[in-house]
C-alpha cells in the first residue's frame, strides 16, 4: 500500500546573469552584470553572485593574419569579482579593434555556470585631418573617424546594439600648435560638425593639427595622428623694370 502524498513544494529557479556593455570608447569598454532585476543582492541571498569571472581576448585583424600569421586571439585581461561588484571598465584597449569577452559565474552552492561570450568593437580612431585649403593666414581642413574595416562572419553575436553603441560623437576638440613658438590653442565643436577654418595665423609658419572625439558618455578619446601643414609665405611687390614715368 502507498501512503498519502506529501504536501507540494513550489520553487523558482534563479534568473540567469545578464552581462552587457554599458559604455564603449576608442580605448575602453565598461561592462555591467546583474542577475534578474536584483541590484547587488545581500551575500545571504540566493540571488547573490559570490564569484564572477571575466576574460578578455583581442582578436587578430586582417594585417596580423596576413603578415604575422597570427591566427589565435591574444588574452589581454582577466578579472575576478565578488558579490560587492557589478561593473568594471577595461582600459588601454586598442581603437577600432575586435575583442571577445568570456564570462561565467558561481552560485552560493559552489556550482559554476557554463562559459558564455560575445564580441564587440571599440570605436574607430579619429583619422588624420584632411587639409582642403591653405592661405597665408588660414588653414581649412576636415576630419572624421577612420572607416571600420573589421567585418564579422555571418551569424556572429555582437553585443553592441547592432554595432551602434556609442558610435555617435558628442563633441570634437580641435588642437593646433605653432611649431616655432610652441603656442597651443584648442576649440570645442559640436559632434555634427566635421570641418573648420583656423584664421589669424602667421604666414610661412608650420602648424601641427590634430582632433579628438568625445563619446556620448563624456569620455575623450585619444587625439588623431598629427598633421603638419605650413601657411603660405607673404607676397612682396617686385619691380621688373623702371622708367621715367
């Protein structure tokens, strides 16, 4: 004979840990993680994350594949966190490059989740300025980010809001230096502008010009490669012949 059934016990499985990119720049990427809707739960809670592990790898670009025969990704960082952290910023990354982030976590029972991963692109660097017109006392030039040459294979998961996370520019900073006196000047321009004109310059003088971009998160990226350009020399009147009148 079988006895009576014991009372039913209902339970909920834990929510998965979500990992996402909260900010992206030319040389950094900020990562956040959270289990469900609970923000940094208590250490005694089943929702807590006692241990969270991340490993970041730099993927070879086309040049490294063709010339250096570098086919394997290069590990650039590994970080381990306890339940009192829910974000981290990877710094000193390379602009316009593809990275793959691996991550997994451990629960209170000591069980590790399987490794998961996603790929992302750092923002492309600002290209060297293009000079369009030069005069005796002015230089007219334009600038833009370098074109992104990295293309992912079909079906590759890119966790960057379809590749557009942080791509827009909030502001530009144009910097110019007089190569003779070392006098430095800079000006901030809106993100929707891409050309300007430096005026009141000294004739026949070399200037160094570069531009850097600010992301929508307020972070300035590194300056572009410097462009050296000289203003035109001044004009002097010349008399080829003289007469009585």
